[in-house]
């Protein structure tokens, strides 16, 4: 298993980690299989979406912030209940195809790390099966 570190700088932030993941998997012995990326945090998530136009990331964050506002009527008292809900909506893992050491993504797709309680130092765990 590999671990990559992600540093976020904002409360809500989506970071394109496609290149980091692609370069990290070059060290793996397995070149074919299912690539699993897992975020071991309850206030962050990971997804696949367009990574060409930066406004897509802004639109995702804007919509999530409208859907799940920061200051809702939440019972969780740490002040980050919205981050837990957003993380659950986005999800904590993705699976991708790894073929000949390359991640198989569509033309405009990228791997997006979603921060909902930053800034923080985060990890993404990577495994090929």
C-alpha cells in the first residue's frame, strides 16, 4: 500500500491529485488491476470528475455548500457537522482500472480530493488488487 500526503489551504477545497497519484503508482510492482484510492478521514472525500475547467470544482463546492450549509441545525457540536455530511455524500473511496501501469480515465476526467474541514494535512491510501 502507498500513502500520499495532501496539504489543503482552505476550509473547502477540491484538489486535483491525478498527477500525484499517477507518479506515485510508478513505484508499484503490479501494473495491471483495480486501483483503489481511499481517504481515511471523516471530513474529506474523493471523486472522479472533470479536471480541465476549474469552474467545475467551484460549482461542486458551491452546490454542496447550498445543500449542506456550514451553520445548520446540527447536533454534532464540534462545528464541522457539515463536513461529515459532505464527506458522506462524496464518498471516501474510488476504484479505477490500472492497465500497463497507467490509470484509465476518460478524456476530461481527473481524480479530485475534496476537503471539507481544512486547512489540514491529509492522506490518500493507494492499493492495487
